[in-house]
C-alpha cells in the first residue's frame, strides 16, 4: 500500500475552507468514489492555520500515479505547499459504532459529525 499526504496554505488563494467544502459536496467526493486503486481519501482542514489538505491511501504506488479527477489546484490557484508520498507500514481498523464511513465530516453535516471537538 502507498499513501499520499498534501497540504495547501490558503492564505494566497481566493478559496476558503467553506468554498472548498462546497466543492467537496458538489463534485469532488463523488468523483473520487470511482478512482481505481484508491482505498480511502480523507479531506482535512485546519481553520486556525487556514490550511486545506488530504490523505489518500492507495493499493499500490502505481495506482497513486494516475491522473485524478481533482480541480483543487485549479480552484486554489497553485500546487500544495506540502506533498509527501510514502509506503504504508501497517493498517488497522479499531472498534467503531458508525458502519458507513463515506460522506462523513463537516462537508456533509446531515450525514456526520456537526461540530468540532
């Protein structure tokens, strides 16, 4: 397995965390649901630092090199400030109560967690 981690500093962008949440709801989440070899993608935000990012978990390094259905670079206006690729040493799923993981988070308040804790 292979992982990719990206972070953008939004200070120089016309985009905000809220505008990028709209992009997730309307376009990006659905587009990534059909990417071959992608096991998991999690979008992240850090409002205090005005940062936006993602973690992608791939079945292989080869799968991670494919063209992605993302317009993040176009919308934000530049490449991520941080982009790391790495091998995955191990994975685990802990105990959980929520069976469905897809479409959870602040971008989908009707399907997931409503507040920051």
